[in-house]
């Protein structure tokens, strides 16, 4: 996932475990509720802030950003699986940083998604 809004194609990016709604139109990740969008800026919009995000599956060739060259944050909880997927024993420090992503509760997501603006 890469934040597009306000970063001129060089925003923060993350690799981690999200959860899609049954229909696939909503993604829950990093405490955000992201709705599928058809905008030029990104393919998902944050339901609360309106920020645009580019969301994609991880790439075996490690091209996990749409644009930009900033390091990609990798959730420590998925690090072993990601390393196996890309066929590495360690991550190149120039391209990645390992972070702790705290899971967000479904109840919190439901409240955020259904709040009155």
C-alpha cells in the first residue's frame, strides 16, 4: 500500500496483512477503512480522510511501489513469509525497514466506517 495524496508519487509505503470485505470493495489496513475508487491518484480512498492510496499485492521482483524510491515499511508479522516469497534471507536496508503494525479491531473499523460525517 502506498499513500499517494500529498506526496508527489513518493509517499510512505507498507507491506503487511490487510483484510478485504466480502465484496472486495473495502480494505481494512493500518487502522484505515479504504474504499475502492476509480481515481487517477490511487485505486483506494480512505473513508475518513479521503486520501488516495495505491494498493497492490506484493511483487516477487520487489517492485512494491507504484513510483518513488523511499524505503518500504514491512510489518514484522509478515517478514518471514515475505522473505520466503522473494527468495531472500534478509532485506536490503536501503530499500526496506521493518515496523510493528498493531492489528486494528473489527469493531473499531465498523465504527469508523459507519460514523456520520
